[in-house]
C-alpha cells in the first residue's frame, strides 16, 4: 500500500469516526461551509466516495452523485465507511494515484488523490466544528494536506476551478487545520 493510500485511509477513517457521532438531532445545524447544514454536509461526504471511485477508475466526473440522498434513514458514518472501502480499492488500481483534475480551458490541475485527501480533511473540519467534535484532525493527514495545498492554491486559481472560496485570515496561533480551513475560505 503506497504512502498516498495510507494517508487517504487515515483521513477516511477519521471522517468515518466524525460521521459516526452525527445524529438526526444535529442535522439542521449550520456548518462553516455555507452551502451545507450538517445533514447536507454528511450527504456530500458520503457522495464523495462513489464520485472518487469513478475518477480513480478514469471516468468522467459525475456531479449528479452529489444531488442524490445517499444517507436515507441510515447512520451517516456507516454509509461512509462502506464507501470508504470501495474508494480505497479504486485508488489502488494501476495509474489511479497519478490522475489529475482537468482544468476548465485545458491543462491539468492537482492530482485527484490529493484533492480527495483535502476534501476529507477539510470537510471533516467543517463537520467537527458544526457538531462540537475535536477539529484537530489526524496529524499525518493534516501535515500532508498543508504541505500540498497551503499557499499553493491562490485565489485566482480558485475562481477557475470553483472549488473553494477566497482565503481568509486565521489567528497567528491557530492550530494547523484551523489555518488550512481559513486558507480555503472558512471563518475560524
């Protein structure tokens, strides 16, 4: 198992644990990600696993996955854990870890595996913040995401990809994941 897969597995495991504490009485809470309440964010996270399965296998992005209800009446952590197994297997197919995100207007963007890791870590922070859980994240995955992304995805690129809001400032003494969250447009 490569270094990338171990980091993804750690991030998905951590996010599974966070989702395991999400109960229906928390669904309506707002999150730092302005487009989502807790239930919508949980569903977005769950939908991300089959989305990245398609991408890891070389398929075209299927954004319709995010419009579907993947949770139904089930516990989000259980659904996410099932998808995590499938997506980890997909990332282990030959060439999957080298695939890059195509940018609008041509060119290749970041590696899709790096984007998946960022999404799991950053949305994990969103979920932890909204539900009052520990938002420090897994230290190894936070360090990997900081190394890959922090300072390397300027606002002018974001407008082309539409993936993240403009960066914000975080307190100078903020923990690493809080600084990363602010960098990707969250208010800390």
